[in-house]
C-alpha cells in the first residue's frame, strides 16, 4: 500500500509497507532525475544521511536509483517535531527546547 503523505520543493514523501517484512516505511521520492549512481551519492544530503546514526534521528534504510528516479527509504514516524508543536498550541518551555536541540546535535 502506498500513500502520499507530503510534498515539497525537492520531492514527495510516501507511506508504504515493506512487502518482505510488513514494516511501514517512509519513502522520499526526489523530483530531480539522475543518470548515474555516482551523481546521486555525491550529494551533500546523501552523504549526511549515510553518516548519521542517532536514536533521535530517523533511520535511513536504503537508497534506490530506479530509471533515473532517486528514492530514500526511511523508518516511518507518526509525527515530527513540527506536528507535535502545532498540536500543543503553546510554546515549549526553554528546558525542553534545549533538550531537543542537544539530542539533535549530539
């Protein structure tokens, strides 16, 4: 099952189910077309995603280049920090902001 859950300047995000494991994943489909694998992995975003490994950062499972389209397969999260902030309808206390930033920058 595939469902579009977001769309932006550089691509769209799809919610999908891994056929082999049944796990729900998020797939970022890039709008830019690529003709070589090397041109994909040389991008700063790709290099950063490959190197990042932290419990507070969404996990990248796989990078796929199929017929010129680049896909990033991530773990799926029900919400992000922005959505949580919108739902709260009030500001986070300073100590919580510090904690979130500290975890992100570790």
